[in-house]
C-alpha cells in the first residue's frame, strides 16, 4: 500500500465530507484508509483482513446514505475500522484496542455513528430490524443498513431475523459481505450456495451496463429501463427459480464487486428504491491491498502486532494453552477412537489444526453455531462417542440452555474446552472470559477445572476422558506463566505451599490465600511482599467445582484471614461459594473471609497489565489490600 500520501483522509471529519469527492480522490482515499488501518493494526494488533476487504463498501455506504440519521449496524463489529476513520475518530485511531483508547468493535458510548454495539456474531439483522421497526413506528423515513459477513450466515440467529424481515415499507437494507471466510474457512451448505450465486456476477454486470446505456437515451431512456425491469421480472417468475433470500420475501441485488466503488453506489441507490427489505450481495476480498493478508487471511483475522515489511511470521511451534490443548487432543485421539473434536469456526484459534489433519473423520467445524455445536456434541455422546467441544469462553455464554437441557438433564458426558478464560486483552468488553465459572457452576453435575500449567491441563483432560462426566476445562489466552513452583505440595486436584520467615512455624498459617488459574502467579508474587512478617499458606485449586470441602477444610485451619483471589466476576463465582461454605461450617472459624474478584465487569479494552491494574490484581495491589484488611497499613 505504498504511494498514497495523507491528502484526503485528514479532511474527512464526518461522512458528509465524502459526498462531493471526485473519483480520483475517492480512489486515493481507499489507499489512505488501508494504509492507516495497516499501520495501526501492525502496532496494536487487531482485526485486519476483513477490514481491508470492506473499505470500498464502507465508502459507498457513507456516500449513498446519511449516517447517523441512516443507521449502520456491523455484524460482529470487526469490519468497522474504515467506518471509525470516516466518522470523526481519526485522531484517536492510534489508540485502537488500547486502555482508554477506542474499541476494536462498534460502541454506542464511543460515537453516535455507532448505532449498535457488537462483539458476537449473528446479531446484526435482529438489531437492525428492531431499529427499522422503531423508525416505522415513529414515522421516520431513515434507512437502517446491516452489514453482515458471510461467516455470520452460519449462525442461526440470522435466519430467525430474516424470517421476520418481509414487512412492507420497511427501510432496511442488508449488505451480505461475502468474502468466502469467517475466521476459519467457511463450511457447510450455505457456503456452497453463495459460491453458486457468485457465478452470476457477469449477469449483474451486464444488467447495470444496459441500464447505464438506456439511461443516456434522451426522453425515452428512463421509460425503457422501467419497461425492461418489468419484462425481466415477468420472465424470471416463469423460467428462473428464485434464490433463497427472495423466497423469504426479500428483494435481492447482486452479487456486486465489492472493490468497484461506482457500481456499489449504483446498487445501493437502487436498494433505496425498494419498498421491502432488500439484501445486497457484495463480493469482497479479505486482506485486500496487503498481499500476505490476501494469501493468508486466516492469519490476519485477529493478530497481535507484527512487522509490516515481513508480515506475520509463522512459528514452528506456538507456546500457548491453545497449542497445548491441540497436542493433548491429537495424542488422546491416537489411542482412543471415540474422541471427537467440535469447534465453531475456530479451528486455528482453538489449536485444533493438527487434529483436523490427523483425524479429519472425527473433526467437526460447524461454523459460527455454538448452540448447534453443543447439542450436536450431546448427540455424539448419546451414541457412545467422547466429544470435546472447543469454544472461547465469551461465546459459551450462548449455550447455557443446551448444556442444561441437552447434556445435564440427560446425564450425557461431554467435555467443554473453554479457551480465552479470565481477562482477555485487546478485544474489550464483549470478549472477557470472566463469567463462565459463575453460571456454569449452577448446572447440575457440572465439573469445572482451571489448570494453571500445561501439565495440569493434560491431567485434567486425562481425568475427564476416563471418568466420562459433564465437564469444563477452562484456560486463558496465551502461554503458561513462569515462576518457581517447586515448593508446591500436590494433593489430588489442588496444591499448596507455605511461606514464612525463617524459623517460624508455617504449618499454622495466619493468612490463607485461595485461588486458581493464571492469577496464581500474582498471588505468589504478592506473598513475596508479605511473608517477612506473616505465616501464609497459598492454596491453588485445579478442580474448582464442585468444591473439595474436606481437603479445603483441613488446609484452611484457623487463620486470621482467608483471602480468595478470583480472575472472574464476584457474583455467583467460586469465591462466593467458598465464602458461603466457610460461613456454614462449624469447624472453620477464621478471623475474616474476603473475596477479591471482579466487581465491575464492564471494562473496556486494554492489555493484560492495564486490565489487572483496573481490577487491582497486580501483586503489589493484592499485598496492600491484605495488609489493610489486617490493619497493618
């Protein structure tokens, strides 16, 4: 994307500034937008491929419609970078995904140009339909535009919404951004169907060339256009089968080349003339303008910072919990023919690439369809298979009903592998994996494991494979934390370590810190700041639910303080369950019980240290709080 100077973009302070630009200026602007997106994402990380692909479509939307009066809803929201740059957020764009910066998704708090926030797939058409119906009730003539990636069309909520879009005089336009991928390559019948529709591109080009020619004929040109349109509809009804969207009562236009700005504007203008909901099928190219992203769009769906000249460098072996999970699954499936893996359009993100290659007959990518994934897994289980369903924690929020109704009630063994648990840097408020322990622990028969190390993770899966229960194994984004664990004494599904000044009896602690998962390292480091004057016991749970009451009771004793540290929400969390257990146990009489968990989960985007600082999870903050509770500060 070299050769573009910051000439046009700096003058675009609102979408209105786009209206009178000449074609040459618009072409230059597309290059500037891509350059700015590339520069920012390479420094901050973010969603790159889809944003590079939708630049012209975004420009066309803002030139044809009048945002914010005409409202734009982006599905998922990771297609909105060009939209942010064109709607007054140029000055802040360098802060993308940073603490106190702008979100990587649409955000109603951030701008009135963002009609609806979105971090999860499939919500756009439902939200846009609600906005459009509200406009209709208020007698407003504004348009609502839903921009939906084709990957989102594997989500069932899209079809629930489409089924209700056949209202008359509804100013709702759906733009299907068809780039042939979601996160992993699109799968299923719908993907094949869209591929067939793309083959009609030549027809659509011819249609608009003919209309352009007829329009130039003086006096009768417009009448000829209307006549040919009516003739085409008449013939089509008799000899051409309607496509899927037309069967639902929608007007369909497309597919149209998503890189042809002039044609896009023409088609969107035509969509405005419809009296019913209209779907515009736009074919874009993920990663457009950055060759490496065009060639490897899956690597640039959501990336960390990278070198623009070199691109994202492939690593032979990744050090992460996701990679460790992938290895565990391959090794286990090599000796256990019943093990199956299911994911929801996250093959690479969950570390299942190697499994999909090694055991393709037992690997199922169901698309962005988490609810289906879990009930499908329950069906596998009902016929004797050992399903492992790998989904990010933030998306498992969608499957609460399926886990209760289709697995727990029927006592079907099923393993949920929850990636990105705890605080998640970058993506912000919609992607925090901090709720799962709270709501999943309410499901009858559910076991929850939260390993801190790869070895604990391996042992947790081994236990679940052997015992065949309904279980969750949760782990964070990134690599195993490094610190000295040699002092831990292991006792089944928990371990503990005692700390005290030399010569002091550590067997009868004054302070007990009870925690689990990645944040154990922070507790350990906080203890290094406290142990000079205190006898401290650190208890780390691997199996966090159901609580191992006998073991916990024997390890707590009668301290001055039981301090529960939890990288999850306080309400309904493991900390509250431990506190309630202690309060009801006549044998446990600690001086005080305190829970340090996430009180306000509505935090914005930032890196992990910033999120830890906000939640007061840094070691020094933990140590200060403990000293304050004990009155030593």
